[in-house]
C-alpha cells in the first residue's frame, strides 16, 4: 500500500503544532515529533510518504532522519526546512536528494503546496516502481515457466517466483487433468503438497467457482479458521487471492496466493495475477500440447511396431526414414539403427534399384502392387504408396504370403489328386455299370435258357411219341402190299408227319444251342431226356399178333 502520511520533525513545538494543524486542515495525515528518537519511533509504527524535517535538531541533524526514512522506504520524499539560509546548507540538503529546501520563516500554505507536489512525485515514483516490479515479475514468470518442457517442474518454479515476490504464506496451483475431471493440485509453495492436496480433496467450492466459470479474480479477506480444515491449523491464513489459469478463452485451473495478513491484496494485485495466470495458462497449454503430442507419438510408435506386417518409410533417395519392429526383426536390425538403409538392403523392393518398386513409386507417384520372393524363398505381397505431399517420400507395406502360397500349392495338388481319383472312380463306376449290365443280361439269358430247356423237355416228349407212332403206322402199312397200294396217300401223310415232327425237333435243338451258358456250355434242363436221332425204320417188328410193335 502507498502511504500518503506526512511526518513533521522539528525541535520547536510551536512549528510542529502549527504544521500539524495546517496539514490536517488540508485533509492530510500529519504526524509531528520533536526529535530524531521520536521520529524513529513513529517510523517503526507506520510508513510515511513525505517527511518534513528541520535541518538542525538540537545536537542532531535532520539529514539523519531522512536517511532513516529512505532506509525504510526508498521512494519516500523529503523536504528540508531550516533557519540557516546559507547556500552550503541547501547544497548539503540537496546532496541527500531532497524534494525541496524551504528556508524559515515560510508560508504554511506554500509549504504544504510543496508537500502535495512531493506526494504527487512520490506517487509517480511508486507507480513507476510498481510497474517496474510488475514487469520484472511477469518477465521472470514467463522466463521461468518456459525454461523447461517438463510442465511440473516449470509450474513449480513459476509458483515459487510469484509467491516469493508477493511474500505470501503459501501458494497453490490447481489444474484440470488432461483427460478432464476435478481440479488437481499440481504445485505448492510454502506447504507440503500432500497436505494441501488432502485439504482440497473433493472441494471445488473454495475459492468459489467464479474463478473458473467467469474468468474473474476472487479476493477473500478475513478468512474463517475452518475453511481448509487441518491445513488452516498448521498454516493459518487471513486473506487470499485466486485467479483463473487461462489459455485463450479456456479455463485450465486456478492459481491461489494466501497470506497471514488481512487485506493483503488489492485491485492492482488482481490485475497482475490475472496476467500471471494467463502466463501459467500458456505454459500449461504448451505442456499439455507437448504431452498430447508425446502421447500420440508413443501410441503411434506402439501401433506402428505392433503391426505384424513389415512397414518402411523411405525418403526421396529411397533410404529408410523409419521401419517398424516387424521389418527390423526380418532384417536383423536393432530397432534404434534402422535409418539410412537403402531399399535394396530392406530386401522387399524387388531389386534392380532404382527401377524397383520404391524407385518407381517415388518417380511415378503411383501406387504399385507386386509379389516379391526374397532370397530365402519367402513370398511377400508388397504395396508401395507415395506420400501425398511435397516431402517426396513413400511407404512400403509387405504382407508375407509364403504360407498362403504353400497352402494354395498344396490345395492345387490335392485338387489334382482328387480330380484324378474322381476320374478313376468314374471309370470304375462305368465298368461296374457295364459289368452289372452284363451280369443282368447273363442272368436274363440264363433264365431264358432254363425256360427254353424246360420247354424243350416238355416238347421233346410229345414229339418223340408223334414220331414213334408215325413210324409205326408207316411201317405197318408198307408191310402189307394190299394196304400199301390202297393207302398210298396215307403213307405220304405219314411221311409228312414224320418230316414235320423231325423239323420241330431240330427247332428245339436250335433253341437249346441259342440259350447256351456264357461259358459256352448249354444249360441242361432238369430231368432232361435226350431225343434219339430219328431214323426211318426199314421194317416193322411185332412182338406178338394183335399188338403193334414199337420202334
């Protein structure tokens, strides 16, 4: 706080009384004393902006009082009054950088007009000192919080600098986590961070939420003893100032300074700490950005290395900029020694550089797909894609197809074997069908043969009788000339009967021959009788008279 009080020091009580009365009449806070000792006592109790001192104070000097005032407040102004009008006295006074030298006797109105001008200069000097201090503080904070990319270290150093500059009991910086949630204590000055974190656990009502929601400073004076529980018992505070930590229009947290003095903070402190809060916000935003980038980098690297297929990024000279763990393992490279290798050393470009897959992709700017067989007979389906920017880079992605191709060849071989086996089975089925037809036909022929043999057997018996009886009649008629002459026509009929019966017998024999078995042997009928060869009898014999003989 800037003090506008005026200290009057003169060993003449009338002068002290007169100046005190005139100053108060002008609305000034004037304190009058009569000796250097009394002046020291008054300075110990309160600050003064201007001291009006007599050059001669009995055995002492008013210049000593000025030195004492300046030792306590370098911006304090001094006005020397003296009955000694010598130039040397004035020069001696101005050597102490006094504001004015006023010889006695003086007009009180003119003296206090000089006091008011001294107060104005003091206010200007104090304001300049304040601005210089603020600029130095802001510059120091900006330098401190940006000195390290380690956000926790930078925030702690910045908080220490601000708390020391304001000479407060303790300070705390709480931030919202990167993934969201309640404010978390990230830095503490003047108290253990564990104790402060415990005091703030589950509490977002102190300071009030306006610091976060309205982006306004929150100043509290005469704070109750139980506001922060055990923390207040160990580290008592009477006033606090909280400001939002802002990055643009986004609230990232709250910065709080706490003092054991009442009314420690004013509007100027609010203004300065708001700027400090924005500096912290920039540092926090940069730190969070760095953390996000680091997280993204780690996640990308882990994802890149987790891909089981070999992947490589080549520059415009077809040299590796980065490869994943799969390709490094394939080539036997340490994961930290994968840069600067040619595409030929990577072994998946097909060879013939610069007319390989990578070289053609870089020159033509088109995607290329090709199947590559390495020196160890491993087969890869390789895709090379140029990066669509001005960097002149290309990405090679390879997928091993060795097992797939091997299985495909096995499947083709098995398919061919199955086809051959199927053809053999079809031929076998055809043969079986032919054999089955032959067996059916043979069975049918065998049945027909058996049927014909049975029929022939049944026909041969009556034919034998017809032929036999015809021969008997023919023989009997020819044996009797009278009958033969009269029965010539009968003999011819009998001859015709024998001839036709013989013809029927030949037909039966032909049927038996046609129905022979598949092995060439005839199927004899059951109980078959073989007809004797027919011969025309030369003569008829009779066993006895009255009966006809048999052939």
